[in-house]
C-alpha cells in the first residue's frame, strides 16, 4: 500500500458557481475542493494549512472509519481543536475500504460555504468489482445559498429565529444556474443584476458527462447538501444502484434516486438511447416544498454531438416524484439490501443496548433548537476525545444522556405540538459511553415539529462506523413487537447515513469496536448547528496516543 500525500491551503474565494458571486471557503483555490484518489489500504496524508485570516477550520473524512486514528476524524471539538489561522495540521489515516466518499468542513456551518470535495477509494490491484463498466464520473451534489454562512448562523441562533430558507440553486459537481426570473430574485436586486449580466456567460455552462453509445458508466454520487433531500434523475435512462455509502448493495433498477445529505451511491447507466441528441441529468428537491429550480448537467452522446459546441437537450428539465410523496421515498429506502458474500457480515443476532432517540424541535430560552431525548447538543470548548484521553472530566457534562425519551407522559405522542415528551428540553453535551465491542441499537424516532401537522426528514450520520439499517416503521416504535416484525437481520445494508421519514422511525445496529469519540448527528447542517446530535464514545481505556497538534483549546491549553 502507498502513502498518498496532499498539500492543501484553505482560503476564502469569491466565486459564482451558479452565476451569482459569493464567499466560498475553498481548498487550493478550487470549488468543489480537490478530489482525493487512493487505493484501498493506502495511507492518506493531508497537510492542511489554514489561510483563513480570522477563523479556525477542520476537515471531516465522511465515511472513513479512522480505525486507530480517531484524532484525524476532523470533527471540531470532538476529535480536535479547530486549526487556527496560519497553522498547519496533518491529517493521516488509512482508507481501509474501497468505495465512494467525500469530505467536508466540520466546524460551524463551514460545509455550507462550499468546503467539500470527493474522496474515491478504488480496489487494490487484482480485485474486481461485482459489476462491470467502461468508464466513470464522480458527481458531488449540493444545494446552494447566496447568503454567507455567518448570516445563516446568526439567524439560526437569533430571537426571533431566522431560518436559512430554501436554497437558491442546486449544484451538480459545483455547477448550477440561478434563475433570475424567479421571485427569488427581485428585479433590480444586486443578485439579479449580476445574474442577468452573466446569464449567457461561461458561469452558466452545465457539467457535461460525455458517453459513447452502447457503453456502461459508473456514476459516483455524493450529497453534501445543507438542507435538501435530493432526487437525481437522468432523462430516458434507468440507473442500477450497486453501492451505497461504500458498501455493495444487491443491484436494483430505479428511474430516479433519492439521496439524503451525507449519503453516497454508485449507479450504473448504459448509453442506450437515440445517440443523435443529448439528455438532461437533473437534480430536484424532495421532502420539502420546493422553491428551487432543477439543477442540470448534460449527458452528451459522442461522437455525433461533439463537434459544434454543446447541444442542449431539446426537452424540459426532468421531473422527480412530487416532493411530499413520502411513501415513494420510504419504498425506495426499503429496497436496499446488502450484497452478501463479498466480505459482508450480517449483524449480530442481538444487541446489548437499545437507545431510543426522540427527535424533537423545542424552544429553549426563546431559541428554536433540536433535541434528542430533551438534550440539545452544544459543542464543548475541549475536544471530547482529549477529555477522555486526559481525564478532563470538567470538559463535558458528566451526566450520561438518557437512553430513552423522558417519561413525561406514559406514552410517546409523536403528533403533539409542542411535543409532550419533550417540554423541558435543555442544552447539554453528555456522551454515550459504550464498552468496547458492545452491540448497540439506536432507534431514531421522528415527531412533529413546532409547526402543527409537520414532520421533516432527517439524515442521521455516524462517524467512525458503518451500521446496519435494520428496518423502518411508521408511527411510534414498539420495542416489544417491531424488532420481530420489522427487522431484517439477514442482509440489511451497511451504511453511514440513514434517513428517518416524517412521523416514522428507523432502527440501526452497530458494533462499538472503534476506540474514540464519534459524533452521531443529523447531517442537515442547520439542524446539527441547532443541537441535533450527540457524541458516542467507546474503548476509552484503549485510546491511541493523541498528537499534540489536535490540542490547544479548552482544557487542553498548554499551561505555561
Ligand atoms: Cu459528513 Cu459529522 O459529518
Ligand atoms: Cu435534521
């Protein structure tokens, strides 16, 4: 195995990915940030220089297990102190599993500033994928806002609360086009003037996927979305799903693919349509009332369309299923099954511990917050990992957070507004501590938000592990009957990010076998910012040596 080295500088960049100029946080001046290419078993070394004049930064390698290197996980105040302006931090980790990944900023809302890029891990030489293809493309998908993340953060923490709202555009591999003619763009506003001025300029050129008729291509997709549940669709072309979050799945065919923030997929497409024209690749919002036009790229059939510039498809933008048809989304989510054989292991038959996480939206001291079992997460000033390693018990809340929703009522009412089980939410940063090797089930239970008759999709991501998705259900999870009736223990898919649907639950199982401290949180950036997450820790007596460059904040400040 090789050592793959990158020297990166993080900087502000003023750029217009959708034709409207805004402030981006970029690596080496690129948006999206540079792609990492490595082979399974390689060691990736990234020397990251923070050139931002006035803010710290961290990078999280989403989906990478970080076995033995929990300090390289890049979660601010969990695995490390933010890297200060002018400082260099070296991330070093082994990519132990082939597949499609991405990385992103993990401090405040920095991902929303465009700080994300692809990370592709290919199979070692001599090993073959369980499917074949002639070429591949990697498409990082995102929703895009014109407002700076600082104003977004301010709005989310203000009284009255100001939400980030729906995105202005959707980007495919960093490219989109703002629609100046929408109400989104009041005539005469600076955004609009700029947009009109550049409407036909190169900034509006869609990303192009050139294909040869008859050939099959692997599309590697990842969602770095801030808020939106996305739906990916290619005009006239079916997709065969073969990989989810770096794990092989039993192949199945879809004509549109739901992808929630933090998820990645590989799909196979065959260029088997009329080759004299090109086709739209489209990205739409699902799960929220859309106010954002379709993001577009072009599937370009070679050679007939290669000569006279890019021929835009003659058809309207592709439509996805209607945004609130949640049954369609649940049905697609339930189709995933692991491809067994190939290094797949089925989950242990039983778990040692069951956590039921009631997701609620609350007000705390007038602030709108998200909470899990009444605790709304606020980051500590000391990295949690360092707190365990150096026994800095004052660093975080020593009361373990509750395994179950508080019994303020003798039954869970997930439809009430505000939630009866969660009327006394508070801020906290307690940690769930597991024994090394413990088998843990988490049931994520969705509820009504503070708005009557409204429940939202959340996309839950666990650092440092893959988990089995055992099953989904509607209404209130029943620990007596649901495991027997609704769990798949034979070939549940392994993932690192899973959606919980409105008024429903999802059950996951994982083995706490990775000594470290690992965030478990909703991957919707404003939700995590508003407290929707917690930290899991395990093997706290088996933690590796922690490099001093991760330290220097909170209780880890050197004592001169
Ligand atoms: Cu991709 Cu903690 O996130
Ligand atoms: Cu959420």
